[in-house]
C-alpha cells in the first residue's frame, strides 16, 4: 500500500494567481487552490482561464491540489491566429 493515496478530480481553471497558482472549480462546485505539476512545467504546458484540468489532491486536505493534466480543447486557443501559410518553391 502506498504511503498516501491521491484523489483525482476534474475541474476548470477560474482564476490565475501569482507564483504559478490557479483557482480551480471542481465538478462538485468546490473551489480549490492548485499549482502546476513539475512534469507540466518541464514540458512547458501552459494553462489559461477556462481550461479543463485534472487535479490530484491529498485525502487529508481538500483545499489544495496539483494540476497533472490539461485536457485539449476542440477549438483554437484564445489569441491564436490561423496557421502560417508556407509557399512552395
């Protein structure tokens, strides 16, 4: 048995906070404070307001969590223009 079993929830980022933290509203309408996991920082995965994320939480503290996965949207990201057009020579 592991030292600590983590609980996973789905949620949506509602607010960006300083120092790489986010306010996340979970599916059960509970709001928590979450930070980006090290793997996401290493791979430079950016999270924005409105992104759907998976959050890991300790069973002892349901007010804080770690964002482990950002779900892909079907539409384009905010501020993203059309893809560049490359001319063939």
